[in-house]
């Protein structure tokens, strides 16, 4: 039986992947893999051959299998099994075009459906840190072949991604709080619809109060966003709510439904962002993970180092050479 929190998490991420995003950090990797993260993966993939087997944990919509396959002919690509707890929908993938890649939805990192010693390389990009780490590490070591390797890119508590996430989480709270922008928009929208239906609302106390509350909420979110490092979410939210209200006709039902859908999307985004911040590793946690891995696999050599480029610190790169 999955917990309520885990079901909420699975639902939020399933909706995100169904929307077609390739990876979890929109904007940070859209330009491709030419920076520090790309260099990390190029080093991990360089020695792989067609006979190797790769396991990608928390794959999302498969940026790592896609990256790996882009460097090889279809029949020269290692066999890749890519798993995720959520339902995933990689739009770029068809089995006929990528016969050596298989995706598996609904798979927990702590309980992998693969035989012992099956994989040459186990990878994860912004995913492993979300697991229950000790049982997940034990499973990784169980399915790792003798002499195999593991390589993870993980969220860093001091990264630019975490800093932007904290700003976005603060905006989410302002948008969704009682009496916030979404509540104010829900209150004013029926009055806009009645006005568009021809009703004269001049002097209507409740209508004018609703409009004032909506304008105040817009001003409050805009002013608050100026204090934050990443105000884009606030601007996007104001624009989106304006569009929804602007779409209201004499029947406010469709616009109210659109506003409800947007609220649910923001709630799911807030869950994903809060989870990222909660699971990002500081230096002591990263080193504790290395120590835990070396304890579980006697003789293994592991290291964890920051990955940085011109934009700033991006995450941790952890590597382990097997025995």
C-alpha cells in the first residue's frame, strides 16, 4: 500500500511528464548538454559498448537514454532500462526506433524488478536523492554487475536550481493562500461574466469589493515578486489569470473550470518544488551518502563533487567504481 504522500507525489509527477517535459529542470538544460552536466555524462558514457546494460533511475521522460542514444547507432547502443515511480510518456521514443531502450513506469528505486548483477552502469539525473537512500543503494548494489559503476547527478542545496526553487515556492504560497490571487480571481470572475452579459453593476457593493480585492491581490503578488531572485513565475501567473478572466463569457462555468485547473497545476508544481528543496543535499549530506555507499559495498571507491558552470552551481556529481 502506497502512502497518501507518495500517491500525491506520483500523481503530480505523472501529470508533469504527461505534459511532455523532457526533464525536471525546465530552462536549466533546454540549451542541451554542452555544460558541466553534459561533460559529466559524456565521461560516464564514453567507455560503454553494445554489450553493456545501463539502468536509469527516476528517468522522467528519458533525457539520459535520449542523450546516450544520440551518440550511438541504434544497434550499437547499450541496452537501457529506464524506470520511474510516475507514469512516464517520452514523446521522442518509439520501441521500433530505439530497440535497445525500454521504459518502465511505476517502479520504485527501493524495489527494482531486475535480476542480481544485471547492469554495467547505473545512472540517475536529479532523481536518486528522492529515494529512501539506504534501501535504494542496497537495490542498486544488488543489480550492479561485478566491476560495474554508478553515477548520479543530484540536487545541491546551494545550487542556482535550489535558489530559484525557493523563490518559486514563496510565490506559490502567495498565489494559493486563503485570500490570495487565485481566491480573488474566483471571486471576481462571475461578476465579469455578468457584466459581459449586459448587467449594469455600477454601484454594486459586492461586485466592486470583488474587483478591488482582485486588483489588490495582483498588486501584492507583483510587489512581492520584485523582492525575489526569480520573479518569472509571478509574472506568468498574473498573465495566466488575466487570460482566464478575459475569456469569461455570459456563462462563467468554463472560465471557472479553467481557473480550477490552473489552481491544481500550481498545487502540483508547488509539491514538486517543495520536494526538490527538501531532498537537495548539502555538503555534509553528500559526504554521508558517499560514506554510506562505501560501507554497503566494501572496497568500493566513491566520490561526490560539485558541478558548476558560468551560471553557477548546478548540482552534485557522484561516482562509484565497483569491485
